[in-house]
C-alpha cells in the first residue's frame, strides 16, 4: 500500500482586520512630561530617516518617522515635552491642538494666522510615556489626556529604576481604573516596546477608549448648567472637542477657550459668566483652584491605590546582569564587543583549525597530481573547485552560522541588534543587520544571503553592498600573512581600521544618494532561553543549503577557466593587458596581474598565486613595504569572490549586483592607488 507523502510544514500567521497599511496606516503620537523617556522610546523604533518639523507658531520641534508593527504600518510623531492643559502657554498649546485637531483646524480657530500646528492628520492613538519613579506627577496629565476622545496607551517606563527604589506598581489595576492598556517598559533596554506598539494598534482596531474621568460630585453638580449650555450643537461644531474637555477648560478659565467662546458666541458670554460666578460661590475655593485640587487628589489617590512601597531591590538576578551587559546605554557595548570577540575567535581559531584538517589536507593531496593533458588539467580544476567549496562551507560557513543561530535562540543577538541600532542608523541601516555583518567576518556569501532574507528595499541594497567590504576570513588571512610578517602590528591594524572608515563613509554617501530608507523596526527583546540542538541544525541548514547550489558551479567553472588559461600559456598576455593597473597605477610587479584578476575566484588563492608568480615565499625580496601595503589594500576592497557576486545577483538583481562590483573595484583602485602615492611621497620627505 502506497504511503501518502507527508505534507510540508507551513507556518500560519493570523491577520487582524482592518489592516493598517498604505493610506490606512496609523498615526501614533508619543507624549509625556519632560525626561519621561519619550525620546529614548522614539529612537528605539525610529527609521533611518527621521523627519523633523516645528509646531506652528512655536520654536518647539517634533520628530516623525514610519514604523513597521507586524503587518501594520504607522507614522510615529514624538511631540515635545508637555506639562498640563491648565494655563498652558503657546508652546504647550500647539502640541495639544495637534492632538485634538491635527491639520484640520476647528471653525473657532480659522481666523488665527498661520496654518495648523502640524501638516498631518491628528493621531489615531496616543501613547503617554510615564516615568514610573515619579508616577504621581504624571497621572494628572493622564487624567487630562483621557478626555481627548482618542485611544490612550500608557508606557510605564523605567520600571526597573522604580523597583530599585522600592516602588512596585500594579499596572493591571492602573489600567483597569483608567480603562486603558498599561505596558511596563524599559526604553533604554528595549523591554516592552514591541508589546507597547502592538497594544496601540489593538486599541485602535478594537476602538478602545479611556474610561470617563469626571470631576468629583460637588464640582460636577456646580458645572451642570455650564455643561447644558455648552452642549448646544453650534458650539460643539465650532470647537470640535469632547464635551467634558470643553466644559473643564471653560470652567478652569483657560484663556484660549474663553477668548474663542467670547468672540464666536458673544450672546452666551453673560450666561457663562453667571454660571461660573454661581459655581465659585457654591464651592469652598475658586473654581480654577478647585478643579486643579480635585485632579491632583484623584491622581494621588490613584497613585496610592496602585503603588506598593517595599524594600529596595538589592539585585536583579542573572537576567538583569546580562541585560546590563548587552542593553545598558552605559555598559552595553561590552556585550557587543564580547560577541564580536567570540566571532573572531571562531573565525581565526576554530574555523582555522577545521580548515587545516579538511580543505588544507585535501589541497595537499590534490597538489601531488600534476596532469599534463588538457583532460587531466580540467579534471584537476574540477577537484580544485570542489576543494574550494569545502574550504568555504565546512570551516567557515557552517560553524559561524551555527554559532550565530545559537546566540539568536538564546536571545543574545536580538539584544546586540538593539544595542547597535542607533549606530547603524548613521549609515542608513537598522541594528537587525548586525548578524549578517558578523557573518561577513567568516564569509560574505552567507552574510548577503541573510541580508536578503531579513531586509528589503533600500536597506537590503545598502547592507549588501557594505557587507562586501567586511574582511572575510580569506581576506583576513592574506592581511595577517603578509602585513603581519612584513608590516607589523601597526600595518595590520591600519588596514582593518581603514575598512571601518570606508564602510562608515560609504554608508553615509549611500544614505544621502539612495531613496529614503524603509520604516523603523519595533524590535522584540525575547526572554533568555537555552538553545536546542535540533532546531539549531535545521535553521543552519535552511540558511546554508541554497548557497551550495549557487557557489558550486561558479567555483568549479572558474577553476576550469583559470586552469585552461594557464595551460595554454595565457598568463603573459593577461599580465601585459593589466599593466596599466598593476604597474602604472599601483606600482606593483607586472607578474601580479594574474593573482589580482583571478583572486576573484577565491581570495586565499591569491596568496598561493603570488608565491607562484614571484617564484619565492619571501615576498619582501621582490616587493617593498609600500608595494605590499598597496597590494593588500587592493585585495581587501576588491570584489570578495565570484561566489559573493553570484549571491548578490540572486539577492539584489543584475543591476545592483553589477553596481556593487563597480563600486568595490573603484574603491579598491582609488584607495590603493592614492595610498601608494601618499606613502611614496612621505618616504621621499623622510
């Protein structure tokens, strides 16, 4: 009986409706008192191209950018720090006007000079960032924002600092009392940010609004006549604000609201004055003070209800120490440097040891075969190509991918990506490409493949082009072999530091010349977990298997072409044709034309071909220090290898892949040539 083949495993992702994308994308306003962590939160999700503007009639700036939240899209606007609607000045009032009306001013303000406070629609949801260490002070603004008639989400930020001070806040009770979702966050470390923005999207989708926050009973009774008067349809249409907010601002004597009411409805002014006078007479203190005292009392009561004062936290456990190592703004670089050092150890020691026991042994065996016939030469070239494939995949690709997959499953790489995100923004990239860049230290092929699967648009193009300038293990081996022996530690460090400078400068240039980057990323900070071996193997195979089908034919075919050219004696013709580059521009011996050209097959072959071309392992007998430095600079920035080009064809397409080749060749020629002339000039001066 024939068995039914198993169905392929597929992942199912639930789609929520409506989907907020394109013209339906959300607008999310970030607000909060100064120093609440609002700017830190915005920077954690910001795109690589942030737009900055000024609120109309003020000197206060806002930041805006696109952000991807799962399958939904949003524009996030970080407003300047707010204080209170109570007697707010023009600076704060402009921000409040945006929250209420956006770019569509109400009829009562059409006479004002200038345009709306901001050139875009009002927010669909407001996220208030609250400093948990001073919760009481922030809750008064929360009670005001609850009257704006928009979904409200609270980011209870700095909860770690609050617990260090012995403050334990029940966010569930706080959310229930306000009728909003409260998300505990530590913006500096990325904790809770993904959950926060998911909650913001859900609040809009579910039309979840805050609970009504009316004043105390005695104030509400005194303001009942004012509420009835302001409920007139013509007044509601003129102001276009929720009724409780309008009543509260008129009662509090807000200058702007009172002036607009007086100008547009002068016939109602006497009635309003009488109602306010009666309320002042009925209350124990002036109405404005009574309203403020009442809001302050409700904020204090809410604070006392949700806050437990306990002992200060003496330690955070191993998770806290690890987060401090990887995510702390002060010490986070230590974790990133440690992971970088681990990758270098893997590349130069573990992978080098594996290489010495695999492809190196195979290469020694193949070197004993010296065929003379054309058929034998082709066969030997095929074997060389397959050995080259083993040399890429077995020692450098699989171990490094396995290591990084383990770090991802452990939750470490997500923290590294968050820590370096702001630095990567400077070259138009997100921190999520940190993993591919680390992969590039071993081999650029899996690095570009990883970029293709994790990014899109301009970021994919920029990251793929820049990662080709990351010194892979083969290029690093040449640098260490030649510079380490003939130029010393200073020469080695100079070459590696120059690669960082070139990547940074090219990133800045691409950021300005290429179209605007993609949306910001809300990065998830997963809990720490112990990596599982079988899932690690499956993921490693998924990331490397398709590379074999791309790399194998190119390595084998390239080896055959190189072998045939050498077999028919074309070396001299190639060296002569390349003289304008090798001898005239780079000042190198003419015989190095073939090693420079065919180093594109595999960079480590270049070192062998140099020894063959010069006829000696003592390179310094035929090249001085300036020539060695020039050669190394060219090989460092020249096209990594034909396998990298093949993966770029698949990832970027023909046009961008060819542009990347032209860019690397141009940078290699310019940098190495100018370095040659500069070093020669300095040598003459000294």
